[in-house]
C-alpha cells in the first residue's frame, strides 16, 4: 500500500502544476482510504466500544479488533435495537394509578403509595442498569441515556414510575431514529408535560417553563431566541395536557390559545407542533445537537468546523440520527490519539462499565443504583432540566473519593470485615429509615466480588500485564506499578489509578 | 508544599484579574474571617420570602399566592418575613439580620443555567468568565498557607463560585466520612490531558485538606433532621476546625416553583429558617458567630404576577438575607415597587449583585474588590 501511495506523487513531479494538484488530491484520497481500511486493532476496538457502550470485555474487544473503521461502525449501527432486551418491571403493566386518586387517600394510604413509588423507581433503575450490562446493543442504551440527559425529566417531580418508563421506551425507540420525531413525541410525553408544567398551562396565563426549555435546552441553545419568543411559544403549547384517568396525552381545546403567534420571526395561528417545526427549521438546532454529541463521544472541546460539518449532515438527513453517528464515529477526530482518554467517565459508565469489563454479574443491581446515585448520577432523577453537567463536574473531592471507595470494595473481594464498613456504616446519623434500607441493600453487594481467576482465564489467549493494562485503561497509568504484582493486585492498582476515571 | 504553591501560582496567572497574585502572596496572609454562602437553587420567590404585605398591589397580583397579612412575621410597617422564617426573628431582634432587597443585574437572563453562571462568575450579562468569583478572590489574595482549604462545598453539586484553579477547594457531605476515605487519594504528578489534570488537582486538594481537618467534636446545638440541617451541622464543625477555612458553601432547593408553589415554598423556607437558626446557635456555641457572616444568593427571583398553575415563572431581582454577629441588621436596597414592572412583568433591580459581593470582599476580608470583579461597585453598609 505504501509503495502504491508513493508512486503517483513521484510521477507528479514531472508534470505541470495542475496535474500535480490532481494527483496529490488522489493520493490524499487513497491515503484516507488506507487509514479507514486498516483494522482498528485492539486499542482502537477498546476505544470504540468504551465510547459507544459501557465497558467491554477482552473477548468483545478482540472481536472488533480485526474490523476496519467503517465495518466496525456499520456493525454497531446495524445491530442497534429499538427496544430493551429485558422485560421491564411488572408494575409498568399494572392499571394506571392517577394522581388525583393519590391525593384523595388517607395519610396512611398515601404513605404506602409513596413507598410504592419509591420502590418502582428503584426497580426501574435496576432494570435499566441491567439492560446496559447485558444488552447486545450498548450503543442504544448509551444514546437512550444521552437523550434522557438531553430531555432531562426527573421522577422526583413526575413521581409515577409508569410515566417514567413510558418516556424511557420512547427515548429508546428513537435513540438512533429521528430527532424530529423524538422532539414532537417528547413534547406530548406525559412525564415531560408534568415535569415542565405544561400539563396545566392555559391561555389566560400560559406557563412558560416548557416553552423556554424547549428552545434553550432541547433545540437551539441559549442566546438563539428572545423573551418574546418564549412568551409566544408558551401560548402555542397551551392545552397540551394529560388525561387525569389514563395518564395519556390529551388536548384541551378550551385551554388552548388559538390566536396568532410570532416565534423567531414566523407568524401564524401556531399550535405546539407548528412551533417545534419552526425550531427544527433553524440551523442552530442541528449544530446544538452535533456539539453536544462531540462532548459525548470525542472530547470536552468541540472543533467548530467539524461540528458544522456534522450538523450539515444531520440537517440534510432530515434529523436521522444514524447518519450523524456514522459521521462522528468514522471521523478522524473520534479516532485521534490526543482524544483517547480525554473524557471523564460518568458514574453510570464507571459502575456499569466496571462490572461489564470485569465480568461481574451481580444478582441484585440495586446496590449499583445506589452507587451511581451517591456518585452524582441517579438515572430517572437528573438534578434539573439541564441534566447532569458532566465533564470535570463529575469529579469533586467528594465524588472522587466515593468512586475510589466503591472500586476498592468491589475489588477487595468478599471479606466480611470489609462488607461491614459500608459508606455510612458507622455513621450515627444512619438511623433514618432510608439509611437503614440503604445499608441493608449495600450488604447485598456481597456478590459484587471480582472473580480474578475467571477474569484471568477469559484473557488467557494473550496473557501478561500489558493486556490487562490496555483493557482497563484508556491512557497510561499515572502511578508507576510495582513489579511482581499478581493479576488481582494489578487490577486493584489499575482501577485505583486516576487514569481509570477516563474513557 | 512549595511545589504545590508554585503550581498554584502558575495556574492563578491564567485567571483574569489575577495579575497581582504573586505580589499578594509575597505579603503575609492574615487570618481570614469565615464566609458561609447559601445558594437557594432554582430561583427563590423573594416576594413571598420578604413580603411587602402593606402594598395592596401585592395581594392583587397574587390572588392565590399572597401570604395573608396576619400570617406575615412583621418586621416593619411595610415588610415582613414568610411565616416559615419565624426562627430568624431572634437574629432580627438582635439587629444581626440584614435583608437586602432588589438584588439583581442589568439585562437579566432568565435561564437558570446562564443566570447562575453569571452569579457564580460575577460576570456581566453578556460576558463569559471561566473561574468563579471566589476562586478569583483567592487567586488575588490566597488564604494563609496553614489553612485546611480556601473553601468547602457541603453536599452534592457544582463548585459554583469556588470553581477554577485559583481556589484550593474541596467538596464533602460528611467530614468524618471524608477523612476516612481521604487515604484513597494518593496520586502525584501533572498531565497535559485536561481531564486528568483536573482529577490530579482534586486528589492533591484532598490530601492537603485531609492533613489539616480535625473534626467530630460533639455539639450541644440541635440541628434539624433534614439534609439542610445536616449541612448546617457540617458547617459548624468546619468552622470549629483549628486550621482555617475561609468559605463554606451550602445549598438548598429546588425553589423552581412554576406550579403549586404555596406548600413547596413554605416547606423550603421552613428548612431554610430552621437551618439558619441552628447555624447561628451552633456558631455561638463554638464562639464563632462574631467572626462569621452568612449570606444567601440565587440565580434570580420570580415573576411578581402568579401564573395559572398556582406558581410563579422565572423573574429577575430578589431579596437576600445576611446574618452574623458583625452584621448591621435592618433593611437594605429598595422595597419592590410592584407598580413599576418592566416589559416582561419583572422587577427592576436596586442593588447590583456585584456590589453585594464587593461588600463581602472589602468589608469582611479587606480585599480590593476591583481586582476580583474588574470594576468598582457600590458597596452596602450591612457590614
């Protein structure tokens, strides 16, 4: 290949300038084919699978190592699921329990209902983390989590687990589908209608919450709309509400403002769908999403020119997500050496990724749910409508120590003395019922122990310290590892290293 | 330590307004009085916290949300506190509670996230700064070398005004737990990878602070049994630490009451009132009430007119509370003039929040606020 690439350039020197330019372009083209055409190798496969999923085993990495860039990406996109592999918790199929019925309950009944809702939330989180752990399509789950963070909605306010589940299924269905379809659906999604208060918005005094966030956080970004756009759009969304009995979307004509509105320079007797189309027609929308995906997949510092290129692809594909992801995952920026290990793992990536990479499959995932929540990422309960800030903000002294403590517990094995020393174990304030419950569940972590012999056997085809290091770390370890460590000690040292926090 | 300080200066020189860092460092750093900040996350309804109960316009524009006159904790003939804040009456009666009304800024931004960024970085409305205003203050005027930390953020959440390389700041929920786990931090070194450099800086700050934190003394003061009460307890424990700490940041929320505000807001203010009262009592117990000032802040207040959902939408200026043994109690700023709302139905501001900040920088710490804030702002007389 090298020889063939060199030849036309050599010949070009004997021709005129024009021919030389043409040939140089051809050579560049061939060179880029060559870069795409080579197998991505073990390190490339590890990079790809950790960025698109939640960790990856040695076997999975080896499986992808022989593929070329485009082959690997097509395999990921082609295998993307639109539904979860696992059956959701049983409560999602139970008859809908309306809000007003909870309000009518006696105090004791209401307390019991409250406990039931908390339990539903836990089941839902454990189910989702399990899906992330076992799915053959981790990219689907990563994108579902990405959109959950984008269209952030919290059970703290929505309360009903059933509505949170329905929204999660919607996000998964369109995770690699169409952004426009997803935006229109999310605007009518019951959990969103409750979370951003549109369910009660009427023409006499529209609620501006959804109208503002749909521009600022869901489509255009701050600075690309004005206060009057918010007020006008809020009028268009009046009457988009919730059926009290079924919890389904309903349109309340008497609440809707049928007058003319002007949003971003466009005027008409708009309803909510019209406003969403006005937003989708703006070039800022594709740029906003593309920039956010850069920070999800590449590095904390988007390159404006490359983001603009992706945004054009996204717009020309009518907001189909797969062409955009194809552009991102085959880009040189995604694969460049300087962007490897440039991102900080989220708590979900850290926890689920550690379990997946090291082949740990616990019976109960609720302790993992508590771990991600304690580390700052409680799925179905983002801190606010902007979602988790991510990046450097994942790591404060408090969360960094929490991460190290959780890793130490998993990799120290099932020593009973260790199990007793849980995070709040000897905390006098731990007497509150919530804390007791938590401690009880943390004891359920006894089967989170790392089985080093199984792990060793799984990577037996290429033994040796280098392979373990390359599997576990995205970049070189900071602390020098002492000589003579056995596999278990080596894994413990690697996960304790600051570099293990990177992906 | 020497190397750490050198690394610090190198970083500090990258901050805006930090040109004088090395000069300030060469001078002896005096001990520093404690500043406790309380963030009211989500945008607090100042109008129902400090109630203009005598203004007929107030009841008119808030048919569902107005606090009835007979329930207001009346402090003057015009204004009073929400009934949930009755625990602050004692501090008011001692004239150690200042109420600053109408705190805001020109060209207000009504986005939570942008507006709190403006407050955290003390920027202009259309200016984007990277470092928090307190991180810049510590870059200009570092705390003494012996300090455990410049600042401690209690509870989850972002570092806010302490974000950025200028401050040696840590976050913790429970100091004892922090100390137990600090042994897990042991990395040394630097990195060109920005994400890794951040992690290494956090590890180093943990190690430095852990060496100097000695907490766990028993307090007689009883703290409310809720997260804000626990955070107030932690703040008092930190205030009693022998090695100094200059700033403690607490937070409470969410005050983003777009719908059904009455109950939610009453509950939040109850936590705030009881928590601040316990904080005052605890600081008195450890004899630090006179050397501590406590101040609230938030991204914005809420719209004076209530909405149809029994809530309030994002507004602009709001009232804030300042307490401490050295505070001159009373009303500051300007009472909201409900007859003079702007085109969006919001209140104009009377006190620029950077003047509010400048008051703490200059009068509490003796730092030249122009070096931190980039311009001179009118200070208030509550200290």
